[in-house]
C-alpha cells in the first residue's frame, strides 16, 4: 500500500474531513487499499456507534407514485405494476406484527402518493406510537405544514434521499421534479425536528466518482442523521432498463467513506446491496453499516412493491430470524433500544471535525 494512501485514510478516520478530490481517491481504491478502507470504516463505526445493529421494520403501504423517476419500477408511467394501497387498519396490523417480532422502529414507506392525506397518516402514526416504538416516514415530498402535522402526531424520523447531489443528473433522472425543492424539503424536515435521512444511488448512468464524492459531501454538509446508500439495479420496465447495474464494491466504498465523514450516522446495509450480492448485507455491515431494514409488508402486497427486480422476491420462512443470526455471526448484537440518532447535538448543518461523542 502506498504511504500516501495510508496517511489519507488515517487522516480521514481522525478528522472526518476530506476534500472532494481526496474522497474520489478513496472511492477508486482497489485490492489492499480497498480492504484498508473497509477496515478503517469498521473501526470508526465501532468507536462512534458501537456494535449494536439496529433493525428497522419496513412497511411498504402504497406503490402508487405521482413521480416518473427514470430508474424506478414504481414510476407512474409503468402500466405493468399492480397498484395497491393498504388500508390504515392493515398498516396498523403489519406494525403490530412487526412489534411482536421485536422491531423497535417501524418505517412507513410508499410511492409519492397524495391519496394518503397528512391527517390520515397522522392517525396511523399516533396509533403506532402507542406501541412504544419509533416511527420513520418515507413518503416523499409534502408541504411543510403536512410534515409539521406528522411530526406533531409523533413521527420521529424521515427518509428523503437526494438520490444524486448533481443537479444536472437529478434533472435528467427526475422529470417534473426540482432538485432545489427536494433540498428545501430536507431543510424543512430538519427545522421541524425530525431525525433526517438522505442518501444516494450508486452506479446511475452518467454518474462519476466526482459526483459520488459530491453526494458524500452533501450528506456531510446537511449533517444528516441517517444515509441510505444502495447500488442501482436496472428495472426492465423503465427507460434505464438496459443500463448496467451499479458495482457492489464501489457501493461498499461509498458506504465506507460515508462512515469516515459522518461517523455518527445510522447507515443501513441496504436491501439493494443484498439483492445484487447474496453476501451484500454482511459486506455492508463490515464496511461501516450499522442498520438493517427488513421487510414487514404483508405478502399479498410485497411482490408488487418492485422498485427494482428482486425487491419483491418471496422472503424465506426464517427471514427475520436469519437477519438476527447474521448480526450475531458478525460478533455484533441487535440493538434493543429505539436506535435514535447518535449525532452530537453540537453539530449544525456544516462540515464537521472533532472528537467522537462518548
Ligand atoms: N435501483 C436501486 N435503487 C432504486 N431506488 C429506486 N429505484 C431504484 C433502482 N432501480 C431507490 C431510491 C428510493 C428507494 C426507495 O429506492 O433511492 O429512494
């Protein structure tokens, strides 16, 4: 390994501050250097967020979407999707089943579906909060007043991925949407007191290492509490259906560098990673991740929530148990608390440096 690489990695692990060029260099690491990057991320993960792996139970309650993102199987132009909306009672039943399985966070995710008013969702959130768990919403762009109503109803966290921090690529991939408005939504969510998650897709056509470095700097500048980083998986019924998939190793390097630069963050080993590589979850957990988001969507709907091929594949009978076994196999433990944000309260939305919070 080159001395210069070793030094760069040590500085990243200590100061959590790098330039765009330095990030791009780490993202192109191979062989021994790549392994050293993963090891450094794993060490920073252990120091800052410990050995707990937090499990978040995901309920995909609607696959209707008003958007037309070029990469997503649920885009509104895809007429092949069997669309569904879960009734509030069905969502609550799925949440209760998740709580019975031991989940301490329930994530409510859907396409960008205005059919669910904030008033309706607020009632669902209030009911789930009575179960004593944390609630994360992942429902896309809404008015600030709606985000406020949902926060007042008890929602703790919100996931809204920037998908790509390159405004030009964002515009190409998201017809009819605005990059600036997405950032505006993220800023509202933070102002309203949500723990905020964002994140990107790795391997999108037209993406460069520089753009991926921008993604990581974006997450750092916004001091997000969580970041979801997954590989692009082409869906045949989308305009990007014939593009090559994202590279698993590059996705792991993006995850690892994100851990170095946002040491406090909750980072999932994503389902997309596990879809492209049968050991994807394990590799993610060894390269900086500390969260897994298993699926709790009722079987009748699960197959229709096909963001990318494989997403709706049947789950093995021992699925929930297998996730826990993986955590233990890696010498870690499943978090028993609510798994709230570990971001030091001193951090505003600025690039950071400084010692770990104990
Ligand atoms: N490949 C990988 N990830 C995708 N997503 C949507 N479509 C794809 C795809 N084809 C991701 C987006 C979205 C999340 C729910 O799924 O990042 O935010």
